[in-house]
């Protein structure tokens, strides 16, 4: 029972850390986008990361690594 509680606490901490890092990344992207003169909403580095994550997600779903069993 204690092990499950510890795992749940670690999961909550990991989720909080992930949300915090995403929010700080978006805040930095917003300030960078305001400074940019080309008018894009997000910098190219964030777009590249999003594109790579999309490819990984599609590969995971297609191979059965992600999704329903």
C-alpha cells in the first residue's frame, strides 16, 4: 500500500513538473514571438519539436506501441 502511495506522489510531482516546464516554454515562446519580425506564432525550434513528437505519436499508434491493446 505504501508503494502505491509513493508511486502516486511521484506521478503527481512528474505531472506538475511537466506542466511547469511546458508553461515556461510557452511563456518564452510568446516573448520570442513578440520580438520576431516575421510574424510567426511560435519559434522554429518549438515547431520542430512538435513535428518530431507528432511523427513519434503516429509511429507509436501505427505499430501498436501506443493506444489500445
